[in-house]
C-alpha cells in the first residue's frame, strides 16, 4: 500500500486585480502518494501553477489545509523556510539555475544553505548529477554553456539535493524539444518508482499522462480527476543506485 505524502483539502486562492477578483484555485482537494506521479493538466490560466505554488508555500491560500508527510504547513507554528528547504524540491520550466554558478555549485547550494559540510555537499551533488547524466566537463559548466535538457537535469538534481519528500514540477518540458522533454519526464517517473518520491507535475502537455499514476484536469481553478492508462518509460530512464 502506498504512503500518502500530500493531502490538499478545500484549498482556495483569489487574486485582486483591477478588473475584479480572480479565483485561481477554487476549493481544490486531492491526495498524492509516495512512489507515484500525480499530474495536473490544463490550459494556461487554469490555475495549475498557482496551485503548485500554494503547495510549495510560494503563495499563501485564502482557505483550506495542506498536509505534507503528516505536517500541516498552514498551521501558525509551521516553519515554512525549513519546509521549502527540506520537504519540497522545485523543478521549473525555465530551470531557474543561478547563471554565475556551475552545475555542481547549483546543486551544492541548497545543501550549503542547510549547513551541510562542503565535503558532503560535493560528494552528494556529484552523485546526483551523475545519476542525471551530467558528469565530466559538464560538472564545471555554467547554465549558458549547457543545452536546455542538460539545464533541466541539473535542476532536477538540485531539487533532490536535500532529499525532499515531494518534487513539484511546473511545466518541466515546456522549454524543451519533444525528445528531450520525454527524457526528462522519464527521469521524473523513475524517481517516483525507484526512489519513492512523490512527484507532482502541472503541465499543458497531455502526453505526460502516459507515465502518470493519478491525473486531474484543471479548468477555471477547479479539479476533476481523469482516468489514465500508464505506459512504462524507456530503459534509458532508469536511474543508477
């Protein structure tokens, strides 16, 4: 039986704009488990990115509750700084790597913030990057010297740096060509199956449903569950030990 890691209950978020209030997330409830890929698909403006940011505590909801690994992240006593540093990892469409740092330094940074020893930072970062196919000269390459797919692999390694329970991926293939995007999705799927991570992706790309264990469609801030038929990622997606 899968372990439930994420529980979102009756969450809403409304923004005030000049034209009036806009409800981006409208009483959303769902759960996601360790070892599974949960996908939310929908067009631009449907509220899916706002929902992801609310779960990641980058936006504060107006109402509802969110529990991650049994902890209510919206409780007054919740330490959201520690939550963002340790419990969730982010993968963004445009990578959000620091341009002045190398691939290795980008992955070491989250560990440095937590006070991990430099030796452990380097060892773990190198191992994570090698699992993502980033090694040799690429370890010392800066983002502008790497391809989009290589940057996204570095971003995934960075998201894993502090071994979080949940990986939140916002349009992880949106800035990649089709083949590279499929590779990135296969890597994320393998992280769920082989490493027990709870992977939550939001995307407009419905082909990602092929590797999803659970999926939802989002329209005007509301979720509706959809049936998925999962296919196995290719052998190249398998991660090392």
